[in-house]
C-alpha cells in the first residue's frame, strides 16, 4: 500500500522522535514513556486509520513491555518499533480479507520507513520541512537528483565532501550530518532546557492522569506547544490532538492530550515539534519553514555506539560461467523446470544487490521454463510494472527449492552450486525429486509465510506443515477414487482441532478454518512442484511418485478417514443408477442416458456444487483478478471475466443451480439445463468427465459393476448434452457470453427452480 507524502512524513517524524527519546535517560522517565506512548499511538493511528483513543491504550501496553536491550541503541529501538507495528498490523488484518484495501501487507510503505537509518531520516525530514526538492538540492551540491534520492532511501551514503555540501545547502551545522552520527538518533531535537520557541512567554500548568500517576504538563503561551518535565532539567514536547486554547485555571478535570495525526499543525502532519520549527506567536505560516537555530549549532548529545558489523563473508573470485538457456519450445513438468533451472545456473549466475535474480534473467526464465508468473500484471484494473524477481512467486519458489535443499548457495553476489555438490548427478530426474523431497516442509513453510498477511495454524511453524502434509498423503493414499480438496480440508481441520471445534471461535468465528483451507491450496501447489499430487479441477489424486516416496509422516489415527472399507464407501454411497436409468436395447441408434454416465455426472456435479459453496463462503463479495485465474484459486475464477465482479448472492445462486442438476439425476431424470447457469455447470462437468472416468475404471467397484453400453462413449454424451459443438470458453460458446444478470432467467418453456443449497 502506498502512502501519500503527508502520511510518510508524519510516520517518519514519529520514528525519529521515538528513537531520539528512548536512546537517552529522559526516555526512561514517566514523562518520557508517556510521550513515547502518545507518539506510538499516532503511528498506530496512521497505520490502521482508526481512532486515536483506541490506539493510546495499545501503545501504552507496548511501552510498558520495553526491555533494556530495546533501548540500547538507535537500531534496537527501530527493531522494537518494527515488532510493535507488525503486531498491530497483524491484529488489524483480522478484519480484512487477504490483499483487501485497508489491510497492512508486506508491501506497505511503513516497513520501508522503519528501515531508514538516522541519516536518511534527517535528509527526508529536513528537506521536506524547508520544501527543498531532490533536483534543487542536487543542483546545489553538484550531483543528480537520483543520487539525492539514493541517499534519502538509505541505499548509499554520501562522501565526506558531499556531507559538507549538503550541510551548507540545508544551512545546518556540518556536525549534524557527520559520518560519526550515522548511528545516533537526534535526541537534541526532542529535549530542551526551555521551550524552543524562545519567546520567553509564560506557561499554563495542568496535569495528565495516567494509570500510574498524575504527571505535570505545561502549555506555552508563545507557541502553544505543550511539554512535560522529564527531570534532568529538560522539557519533552507532547503531541496533541488539535490546537485549542490552554486549559482554564481552576478547572477540576485534568486536561487530556492525545497524540494524533492532524491537519491543524499540532500533530505530526507538519514539522514537529512545532515550537521548534515554527517559533513565535500567531498562526502557523504557510509554505517552507526556516531551519531552527538549534540545527545551526553542533549537537550536544554524545554519539551512540554503532551496531556490531556482521562478520565479513569471503567470496570466491573464480570465474563463473552460467549454463545453457532453457529451450522455450520444450514442454516440461514441474520437476523438469527445477532441473532446467539448475542447468542454467552452471557454475554460477549473478544476483542484484538485494540478492534477487536480475530482471533480464527473471524474464527469460518466466518465458522459457515457463514458470506461470505474469509479467507486468493488471491489478484492480491498472497495469503494473514488474520491478523485481521477488514479485514472481512461482520463480521464487523454484529458487527456494534449490536453496533449501542445499543444492545452491548464495556466494556474495552470485547464486552458485553448493560446495561438494555435483549438479550433473541430478540429470536423473528421480534422484532430483528424491533430494528435493527432504526440503518439502521447509519450502512449504516459506511459501505459506511469504504470501500471507494472516498466518493460518498450519503456517505458524514446520510442525503444522508436516501435519498438513501427512493428512494430504494419508487421505489420498487410502482413497479409492479422486478426492475433493474440500474433503481433504475437512480432515485437516478435524486433525488440527478437537473433532472440528474451532478454538478461535470466540475471537473470530470461522477465520482460522478459512485460512487453513486457503493454505491447503497453497500447500498442494508446492506438492505439485515435485509431481507428488495431481490436481484435476478440484479433484486430487496421488501420482505414482507420490505413492512410492515417503514425503510425509504417518497419522496416528484413521478415525476420520477410514481406509478402503465399507465405512468410506457408505459415506459416498451413490444411488442405484441401474434402477434409475435402465438400459433399453433396440435396433435404433437413439442415444440414452446410461447408468455409468449418471454415476459420473452425479459425482462431478455434486463435487462442483460443494466447491462452489465452499468458494462462496471464502470469496463473499471479493472481486476476482487475472491472478486468481492463473492460480486456479476457485471455481469462479474459471468463469468469464464478466462474472468476476458478481457478489455473494450471485455466487450462492450459482452453487444452488449446480445442486439442482445433480438432484435431477438422483430423481431419475436426465439433467437438462433450464438456464444459462445450469448449462455452464453441465459444461464444466462434461469437461472433467473423461479424466475422471480414467481414475474410476478398475479402481471403483461400484462403477465397474454398472452395465456397459455404447452410449457410455463421451463423444456421444457431449453431442447429446452440450449446447454447442464447441468447448465452453470465452469467445466460443454463445451462452457463456450472456450478461451475468441473465444467467438465471429460465429458457423458453422451462420453469424456474427453488431448491436449498444443501442436499
């Protein structure tokens, strides 16, 4: 999420003030902790767009938990502040769907701002206060605007000569920008012997009641800046909710100050503390403010220690030669894509300064393997640019496989084969899959945690992932026919909870189960990377590799999914299709609806209905995107684009109509669609029929015992039941192009249906 400049400056001022106060003794005083709590509350308010009164209590709880190590250095304070914001963002995201507008994701500006060091903050805040742009500042010191932006983003640091030039251009003392202060917070800007407005005006005194005590606060008549005594002969500025008159003498109730992002200039939305940056009586001036006199003198606060440097990493200097570029014309399975990636690595491939694949290499791999990633995707109707390989989840997963399995290492600025690993032996695909299987839990956990704002119970640690993998293998290994993903989700949820009882129900009913089912789909995607699981629509089967390899542990119980017994068959017990649709043998070539056709279509329509109903509960009114279609995230993502904006009621009615068709079969009727929705549902079932039948023959006694007939041929079934000779796809079938609001209008001479969702 992108913030505007006002929000970025307000949050950055909060970071600067908090680090400046907590790194000096005054920050440990009761007044100091109160000021820090109000600053943190203002930052929480910006982060979540909530009421400041709600955030003050949370912020005070955060400051109460401060440890000595949290305030040992400026970097430690920022780490503590980042943890506090992460926790607040996670609590806030419970009220949002993943990626929904208003949620705080990993791409939010707040995390970039928290990573900025003292020098970058000074450059941003001071030039912003005096309205000095990057081109103007660069021209004044003889560098390009891009170089100034590099300094302001923390990517690089200026030379000693450029630091002096910057100080002259901004009219501050050079000591403030010296390299020795790159790890020191600017405590002098938030701790004064007297009010920084220098008017000598009188104060009005009052108190603030806290949970521990009542603290004295004074209000300057000259600039209107409230401040508190921190001991040590110093005053601490206090942010306020709005500029109001000073409290009247003799008032009984205590005067309450609240930290808040305001537009009136009293909070963090303008240069703060405003008594320092806009001294003197009268209203605040508009436009640039002048640099305070305090910054024209050397800072008084002693330098703070720099954080310990990480041990130097020795990089190999031997020449590296990459391998061959993958042939884009070659069709590859998922394991073969990883194999082709390893060939391309060769002796090593270069990385960017952030440790990612170069954009040119990433684009080549996306197109040549192909990975399935979308380059320059369209999000929410807008064209976006791919700026880093980190934005390509499928390619990142391939890299993760090679790193976490120990086949590759990052050596300096190159991705190279790990020591004592000969990649040539992985030209044999089974050997590669066997090696990668050991990294399956680690890769899965990384994938779940990287692409989720709200972690599910199975994504919290590797133990949860191993349980989920064990459930998937256990269920599919014992199933006599393809199993619906929703059924695997049912078993997993019952394993995670006590017989299906949600332990989080009091806090957020159904939220934990929703995230578990979401992450199950992502887990299955990782299993598909090694060709362990085959996913045909929403039906899952184990591949031959998945059956032979021990890629997950064993469950301790079979209570919730019996193995190949009467109990399992009883749960899926179909009607007697032979009695419902008796075969007629005659010399005519007229097509008839056979028992085997009925078995297959009933099973597929029932499963489609269950998948649609489950997707309705998850999606509700969510607008789908091209990325959802690429991932195959739900049945609704496979429908025409015109339907992606439809809401909960439309999707619920769609699921109703699928069950209606299945109900016709159980009632002994040929499924004849009565509206466009039912036609689409029948087309979807017919698309899946051939692949589904292949898994039934010889593996499902109930199906094998049904009589065989020439009309079991699916070409004849298609000809008899489809609306056209074309497969249903956008631009081919006329019915699929009907406006979504007309999908439920009955065809001519057809009656409307009214059935319940559950059968």
